C-alpha cells in the first residue's frame, strides 16, 4: 500500500521547519540610538533632581541593588544605603551638584549601557565658605524588566589633586 502525504500536511511541516530555523527570536531588534537617548535623558533628569535637592526623585533613578563608589569612602551597596548617603550629602551645608553626560553607550543587547560625563559639586568648607569641586563620573545603567533604565553602578572622582598631594608630573606617570 502506497502512503500519500497530503499537500496541506507537507506545507505545514515545511513551514514549521522554516520557522524553527529562523535565527534569533521573534523580538524586534534593539534600536541602540533610541536606548542611548533614553539613558541620556534619564541622566539629565537625575541631575535636575539633584539640583532641586529632591531625595525621592534622586532615588528613583537607582536600581535596587545599586553600587555607589564615591571618593574617600567605602563602597555603598543597595538602594537603602544609597538613600542614607544621598540624604547626608543633601544635608551638607551649601550642597549643590549638577552633572552633564558627555558620552553614552549601549550594548548591542540593549540591556546595559554606560554614561561618562563631568560634574560640579559645591559644599561649604570648614570655614563656611563655599568650596567647588569639578570632576568626572561614570555610571552603569541597566534596563529593568519594565523597560526603564536604572543606575546599577555610580562612581565619580575629582579633577583636583587630593589635599596634601602634589599633581604628578609627566615623568612620574
């Protein structure tokens, strides 16, 4: 007895094979430029929140497991520890801070990116006179399950020489 395969079954099996061989998944490709702009705008909004001294707005940009690495202090891990750190900074007399992104990059996967930029930070010195620091920062941003970008790692350092230390000359680098 000869078995005959119906054309509809053959077509269905062929389509399943073709679709299963399609590379990648059925998700839309990531538009890296759009994701970069989302991070850039989030970083600018975060700076504005800091200028307004709005602790809750500042905290809204942090991932729950954020790592904050500031100069001359231990690493701070987690959103609640970062909240206490930011609260103490905002309570510092004369505190003001603003920053500006200079470069934003996003991985081709579209789920992680970084920002490099510059900042200006002012606090009152021991004598009550405002002291201004200028420096650079780096932030690592992670895309959350809801599609929102949050800061996973924050780090900055001054362009000024540390007190009591002389800047390195070209020969000692």
